[in-house]
């Protein structure tokens, strides 16, 4: 009987030791993330001479358990960000001569640097892979709003010297692909490529917008 008890005790001790090893080697689930980022990019097509620099702070929370689906294995995350630094660099103001029959009119178009802030209250992200990997790729879709101190994008100026027909409020929508590179179990350097569309949703008389922009984003994230 004593011998059997010793065997049982030995088995229990081995099981406890093995469980402690597994617990030590398995990273704690990452639920919250937050950190700063900076974006740089250009417009595309007829806006290729537009350049953008944005900087801000992002937070997100993983809200689903691990979904096992082959190459799409991962977890769903909901996030948001705020960009107190939002700048668009557009061509300098210029004039255009418009001929209508025997009459010529000189039109003045705005341009230059536009400053503002942006809020992205909706970010839907899918994190691919298990949490024990050094590199964690992801895909996301997002939408937000921009406020600029002058109407954006620049357009034909009205008599008092501000672009007419556009709006100080614009909306952003787009998608991004990127990855987290974990320097520590709860720290990562982040890289992504973003594609976005900017439009005023016809808040002004005209809605020239920016049909497409492509940006590179670099950030740093703390995980909880």
C-alpha cells in the first residue's frame, strides 16, 4: 500500500511539474493592444502629387476566441485610433484662364499644406496565426472622419479667398495589410500598407475627394 502511495505521489508531482513547464512556455493571451504610429503616403492617379503625413495613437481589443480554419486561423479584433497630427501637402495655388466665346475669365485655385485631425472609431481586424509566433500578420478594414482647418481638397476659390464647393469635414474608408513583429512576448514593432479613399460625402457643393491613397505605416505596440 505504501509503495502504491509513493507511485501515486510521484505521478502527481510529475504532472504538476509538467503543467508548470507548459504554463511557463505558453504566452499569456493577448487581449488589449495600444501604441503610437506614423503614416506616410501619396495619392494615386489624378492625386499623385498629393502627399500625406499622419501620426497618432491606436488601441484595440481581441474579442473572439482562437478560430481554427487552416490558413485563416486567428482571432478577431476591434479597434480605434486618433490622429492629432494630420497633414496633406498639395500643389501650390495656381490660376487658370477659362475662355467662353469672346470672354476670358481668370480662375484662382487653392493649394498648399492642409492641417487637421482625424478620428477612426471603427477598425475591424483579423489577426492570422497563433499567439506563440514571432510574426503575426493581419488584415483590417477601417472608417473614420477628418477635420481640416481649411476646406479640403483644394478647389476653385470663392471671392473671399477660400476653396469653394468642398468641406472642412471629410470621411476616410479603406483597408490595410500588415504584421506585428514581437521583440518581446508583450511588445511588437508594427508595419502595414494602407489604401484609403477620402470623400466629403457631398457635404459641399462639389465632392472632388481623393479617390485613392497608398500609405506605409510604422508603429509600436504594448500588449496586455
